[in-house]
């Protein structure tokens, strides 16, 4: 055994497999954590040790399933995220403990997005391009994206503060309202604000409606499903917002979309557009890839490109503000 090992080591044949194993370890860890979080297993184990038999009551219906469940849990142990003692399974790793916390749901969604949508983009794109099978919005989980987008809330809240006064009657139009959290924030900031959301994806619009009702805002805010371009402009809004979705429109169509949106604003009304722009981080690169590879969407804009398109759409006094020092994430404000 050892003689063979040393021969392989001296010949250099072990270098590649060792590098690959180091590479794959965090991949397996991420996939395990995403699944354990999605199925509620992390939160269950966070309360204390749970036996295999107790977990099997919810996740395994026959003896063979119990064996598979045990093998899956053992992978979690080998990644260092779980531990097993005489009392059962519990959380060990710092990541597992943090992801089990309810307030970190947006990070759970970010992880799920990475091991599903982002992984599939990287793995499938060359073959899809060759076979003329582009990605579509149906390939993404709209609710998952809305959840992960909440990571940007503090930055967007800061931008909203700049265009939504704390008092006085105000009509807000939000295009692509996601979970409804930004309408919620604006309505909390200004108790006289009334809002209308237009959301392209049906399941996301339904989620936003449920949330707005739960927040007690059903009388002040409504959400409609559809493409902004299918709605007739009515210049009655003081503020319009697009958060994290300008790349849901192809680059060549963005000026027309923005010009159409301007028709909903009163003279002097303001548009707030927040978006990632092309930059150097890997997450930014994956978002840019998703837009470029998805039918009906487009790559991330450059900051100067976004400003120019707003001017071309007829907006005035266009400003750009970087909202985070380590990412190319911007708020663009302009006037109709």
C-alpha cells in the first residue's frame, strides 16, 4: 500500500486529485447546508439533539429510506456542520448555526440560489447555447430570488429615504415589487403614502399581496400582475421605483421602457432606480451572466450607460450614487 502511495506521490500523480478534493469539499458543504436549511432540518437540530428515529418520522417512510437518511446525515457530519453523539444529531458548524436563525433567511435563500440557479447556469449554458435552448424566467424560482434580494434592503432603504418624504400625500409606483418589502418600508416612512406595484411573475405578485395584507397595508397598497409595457401610462405618481430589475429588460429596450415609465409620473416626479452594475466580484459576474443568458433579459448595465439611457428616455437631473463601497451597486435618481 505505502510503496504504491509513495510512487504516486513522487510522480506527481496525486497533485491533481488532491487539488480537486480541496475544491469539492466546500461544494458538498454548500449543497448539504442548502438542502438542510430548505427542509427545516437546521432549525430542528438547533433546538437540541434529535435522534435518527425522530428525523425518520418526517423524512423516511420505510427502512431503505432510513438508511439513505442516515447516510445523508453522515455527509453533514463529515463536512463538520453536524455532530452525532449518543443523544442524536445536532448542529456543530458555525455556518449551520447561523443559517438556522430565522433572521438569516435571506442568506439561506442566497445559498439556495447559488447551488441551484447559479450552478445550473455554469453547468448547462455551453450546451444550451449550442442547442439554442436559452434560459427563461421559468428556470428560476421567483420567490427564492425575492427572498435573497432582501440582502440588499439596508442599501435600498437608504435610497428610498432620499426620494420619499416622511410626511405628505404621495403616490408611489413600484415596478417589480418582489416580496413587497420596499413598499412596506416606504409606507412605514410616510403614513400618507399610497402605492401600486406591478410585478411580472404571478407567484411573486401573490407573495407580495399576502405580505402587504399581513402588514396591514391592503387598503393603501395593491399589486397587479403583468409587464409594465402592457399598462397605459397615467401621469398621477409622484415617485416611481425599480429595484434590482432593470436587467429583466434587454439592453436595447431599456430606453423605451424608461420612457414608457416616465409617462406614469407627474411633471417633476422622480424615478429611483437601484441596480448592480458590471463589476469584478464573482456574484456580480453570475448576475450579469443570468441576465445575458435569459430570454427577455439582459446583462448588467455600466453606470455611465445607465445614466445615458435615463437621459435618452427624457429624464432630467440624473444622478448616480454608489451605495456600497465594495460592490458596484448604485442608486440612480432622475426627474420627469
